[in-house]
């Protein structure tokens, strides 16, 4: 399984997560990180979308490293949600 991450900006979602794209064997897969993970581990100052996206971008490399490990386990569900316990 070959995993790359898109350079597209992350976005705040109606699920109250921050979404970012991964390419898994060339196919796009949306990954998400929870608000709790961003607040607990990445210094998000508030639950506002702009603050959550900024916290994600500031720690993108570290978050993508965890997503790289979790993606093979989450791919069958069609979604990769990263929660606070993973960090």
C-alpha cells in the first residue's frame, strides 16, 4: 500500500473535524482528525474552525504520520478518523 498526502489545504467539516486528503494507491481517501485530538495534543486555542485548521496545519507532519499508520486499519470502513487516543 502506497500512501501519500495531498498538499490541498485542510478544511473544517460539519462533523466538527478537520479533513485532509490522502492518496492510497492513487485513490483519494478523506482523513479526519477530531476536535478533541487537536485540542488535547496540538494546542488548538478554541473549537472554531479557523483555529482547528490552523492547529492542524502547524502540526500536519505529525498528524499525517499517525494517519499513515492508521489508514490501513481504517480503509475498509472507507474513512480514517483520528481520535485523541492515537496521539
